[in-house]
């Protein structure tokens, strides 16, 4: 089955090609790897914006699952 991944970090990056993956569990693992790689390569952007979302879409572009990563600061405090 082909899955697509949409990454949002304050901007939206759509995957128009998709990846052939065996099942939803494997697609979730791929999404986790996408998030980890993005965080490794863009720590300053993440610290500034405080959000990262990777949405997993199926062949019909229906939402299957979402990985949400966010910085939660008590009282909405700004970063130091």
C-alpha cells in the first residue's frame, strides 16, 4: 500500500510521491523516522516554532495517524 507523509513545522510540506509500505504499523515507524531526522537537522527551527507534526495519509489521502511533537512551556513562557 502507498502511504504519504505531510510534515508541518510552521510551514506545510506535502509528499506527492508517497512510499510503498506493507502496513500501517510500518507507516507509523516511517513517520517516526521522518520526525526524528527532521528534528536532528532542524533543532533551531523546532525550538523557535515549538511544533512538529507528521501526518500519515493512505492512498486515498485519508488521514491514518498523526505524530505531534510540541514544546509545552508553563504559562506560555517564551524560550530563554
